[in-house]
C-alpha cells in the first residue's frame, strides 16, 4: 500500500489490492466513517468488492489495471498477433 499525508488534515491511501487476508469490511467502515480519508483502487485491486466501494464519495475506482496504458495495450496486441501467426 502506498500512502501519503499532505500538510493538511486529509489522508489518502492507494491500496492496490484487497487480498484475501485483508479485512475488507473494516477498511470499508473506516472509509465510510472518515470523510477526510480517501482511497484509489484499480479494477484488479478492487476485484469483487467494486459494488461495495462504488457508493463511497471518498473512493476513486479506476476501470483498468494500474500501468495499463494505451502504449502497453498496443504492445500486448502486437505480441498476441505475433504469437498467433507463429503457430
């Protein structure tokens, strides 16, 4: 988890993955009860908990995986095509 605390009363955590050993409901309750705290999730990290966190105003949900840029999409497509044509 990456986190930062700017020179203010706000707290932001960027939790990439809600893994199986993480207490999801406790994390949700903390965000729900503390409007000065924020969180950013990517689609892989939030997993099956998307709906639970989607109603919170202090949570940003990004629809793609972190690092999945347009350039990486093109490179991946080119690799797939090359692999398929070499069969």
